[in-house]
C-alpha cells in the first residue's frame, strides 16, 4: 500500500478517517471515524477511498452504508429516497393504536419512499394489507426491495402515482403520509439539500401546505364519511394545517408530539 493510502485495518482506518474528518470540519469527527471504521473495515482500498471522498463531500452516512434503522428494522436507502428519521416513528406508534381500534384492513401510504412507515406498521400487524404509492419509480424499487426483505411482498401493492391520482381509497382503510413541507429557502441539516431527493423534501415556494391540500382535496372527493388520515407535519406547520383541514371538511381528532416534544403527527377524519 502506498504512503498515505487508507488502510482497511480497523485501527488504522479509524485514525485516517478521524484526521480527514477533523481537517474537513465535520461535526463529531472521532465518533464519525469510529462509525466509519466499524462499517467499512475490510473493504478494498479503492472502495474506502471512494467512501471517504463521498463522506467528505457531505453525503449522509446512511447512503454510504446503504441502510438506516427505523422502528424495529433496517431499511435499504439510496439517494432516491429520504433517510428515515426517528421523528417519524410517532406515526408508526399512533397507527398501531388506531388500526385495531378502527378495524382498518388496508393501510395506504402516500409518498412511501423507502417504505419505512408502511412496512414498519405492517410488520407489527400480520393481518394488515398495504398499498405504497410514490411518483418515483426508483423509490418504489427501493420500497419493494425492503418489503421483500421483510417477507411482506404478498401483502403489499406498489403503485406509481402523484398522490391519489388513479388510486382508489381502500374500504376500511387508513391513509398515512409524510408529504414535503419544507420551503426551498429554509435551512435544513448538513448534506440534506445536496444529497436527499428534493421532490420528497421541498414544497412549492411560499406554499408549504400545497401537498397536504392536494391530498385532502383528493380524499374529500373520493373518501367516505369518517375516512381517517394520519399526517406527519413540520414543527411550525401544525396550526396552519389544522386550519386548512377544517376548511376542507375534515375534523381534527388529535395531534401528537414526536419523541423530542415537537408537534409532529395529526389525525384527521373526513366529515
């Protein structure tokens, strides 16, 4: 190995990564280097060089590793899908309470991405069927792969669509969704704007509730009275979304905070 080459031996790889990450000003370079060495020790030198280059360019660690833990499972992720966040687990927790109580038979997940919401809920409820909808074919392929790995392929249907266009609301169903609500000029975390899919992140300028409005109008057009909807919502959008929902004929049943105490989940029913 030439001088300065990254070693695949764990301790040397840790030292190399720590020095590079420190020089680049990455947050918590020692912790990052430990994760890096634990994940990639034993890889070929060329592979390690490429992975270091990508991390130094700000690419999220989950994309380098190709997976992220969410709820009880590891989900494959690529730059075609958002990286699952712990904040979203409040939707899983709430859905697991609502589905038995409401007699839900089919869960409909709009903007499914990696499928982490849909598949996490389905994996805990063996009698539940699922429908995952996304506009991105590449995202649907990732979701399908995750569903196959969790042995849920025979219970889930994947559909390419813009929200509910051409998708029939299921009888005895529950709709869950985490639509884009970030405005393009808003601050996001390191590496997010540069590497995660903008289509799944950003709402139209000046209209952070645009996607919610489309979904709610579609549910109002095709859904039966009482049809339940469970949304993830941005920390500063809850009050405005409640007002929008009520103006479109929905009852606000409740809201919950995420595990950090931030208002995050909204439960609605069509009047």
